[in-house]
C-alpha cells in the first residue's frame, strides 16, 4: 500500500526504538510533513529524519498523541484481516487464563490495538473506542467479534473522556443483538449484575481481579470496610469469603443500589452501605470510634494528569491515614491505586509515611498488580497502572 509519510524530528525515534508506540506532535518534522495535511484517523508511513522507515501509524493531527504505531513494517497497515488476527491472538491468551468468558479481551496498545478496549461478559461484549483511527475500523471490529465469539449482544460504549481529546463524538450504541440493561459478571466465583447505563467505563473493572482474590484470604471472620466500593467488587467478594460484616462506601446512589442488589444475588445478609463522599465518611466513622479488621481503599485515579502529582499524592496520604485510623489494633489495610502517575514505590512510601504520622507499626505483606488480561508492555509505562499493597497495621506494638 502507498501511505502518506509522517516524518520525525532528528532523534525523536529513540523512544519508539526502545519499545514505545506513540508519537507526540512536538516530535513531528512539520516542515517536511505538516500535520494539517493529514485527516484524523488516516494511516501513514512513519519515517525517521534520515528517511529510514519505522513502520505505519494511525494519525490524528488534532491530538497531542498524533501518531500511534500500527506495525513496525512500513508496508503493512491496519486492515480488517490484521485487526481480526490480533483480536484472535488476544482471545487465545484470555481463554488460556480463565475458564469462563469474563475478562478484558482487548487492552489497547498492549494487544497491538491502540485505541480499542473490549470487555467480555459471557454472551455480551462491550467495546470502547477512543481514537480516530480505530473509529474508522468500527465496523471491522464488530464483524471480528461476531466471527470470533458469536455473542448475543455487542455494545459500543463510546462515551469516554479520551474521545473528546481525539475530536470524536460520544455515544452508546447497540451494534448487534437484543438490548442489554444489566451486565452479568462472574469473578473469583462471585456473581454480580452491573447496570450498563450510567456504569463506569465498560461497566466493570477486571483489572483488580487477582487482588480481590487475595483479599478473600484475609476476610474470614473479619469486619470489612470497602471504600469507593462502586458496585461492591471488593466488599461482596469479602462477604462471600466469610467476612462477618461488610460496609461499602460510595458517593453514587446508583452504585449503592447495585451493592444491595449484588448482596441479594449472592444470598448475603451482612452487607451494609454508606452513601457519601469517601473522605467525609471516613472522618465520620473515625469520630464515631468505629473500628474494622480490614479496610480496603480503591479510589479512582487521584492523579489524572502529571500536573496533579503533588495534590494527588497528598490526597493518597490523607486517605491512607484515615484508613489506618479505622483499623483495629491488629488490622489489614488494602491500599490500591489506578493512577498511572503514582508508582508502586511511591505508594509504599505514602503508606510508610502515613503509618509513622499516626504512630502505627506497618508490615508490607503483599504487593499486587493488574490481572494478566491487562498485559503490560515494558516499553510503554502507561500500560502499567494498577498497584495494591496489603499491609498489616499494629497499634502499640513497637
């Protein structure tokens, strides 16, 4: 195929050669290849300043990430056949890992499909497209899903924030099958039903699957507090693992309703909820002298952008101090983060500092990572975002 050519400035290819897949607009030689010459979503050949081919990219001249590498072979673009092949390779991994069809099927760049996320909920498949290039492949994505797994329903939940960055409209569309209002989820042997409308992202977060499984070892016979609970992913699983009592905290009335629904779904009668701001709820519980054996903190990204680093780290510190204060003399804190800009080492340091500030002796027992249906590409730090720390907190011990 003959592609238009996108030229890089001198030396700008170093990060790509090291394994990254993104091209930033300030790395483009706009004298040789003005970005205004490219339509959003078009495929182009990428070349270094010395004219050496680097591969093919999706281009969006309106975005900071203006190029996304499709292939390191300059003669190969993204065709429906290549798209289907990569989706099939991704599917093979998930089917090898999980015995039931509940998982993240495609994780964007990590599966060679930048801008595409697909979550599978048994016979329902939910798709999120976040780039102009992948939007042009939408029909091919739907056809590939139909061919590979024959689902009863395919939903395009294209309402994420990234679409605005790419200049794309937001919408939710039933691309195939009968209308779906509730997503069926099974994770670590526990059942959930999640409303599609108004739900976060695709409706469920599979990324903490392994960490929630580890929680089950700490839950039996314990009183558990699940903060930022959403629909009860951590708390319901703790209750099913034998926790004596679980309290879920979330600011969304809809999420709280889902917690109660999912508790009933699993035959649980020991799950209660608090609707409200997490920080305010934690302070109120501390004022009431409440204590828990296990406290789970799984907030949304408190550092959404690099410029939010300082404020976000301070928020994580306040949150962990509040969580530690609510623990019994010998308790377990599960501190999680989905902030790409917060490293595992920094989270550990925040927990260390929080323990010292309120005079707790803390022991780091385990460190968790994102589930393997969210594979990390070593050359792309942005694909490595989930972390969790299982910490034992002792009062008056040392």
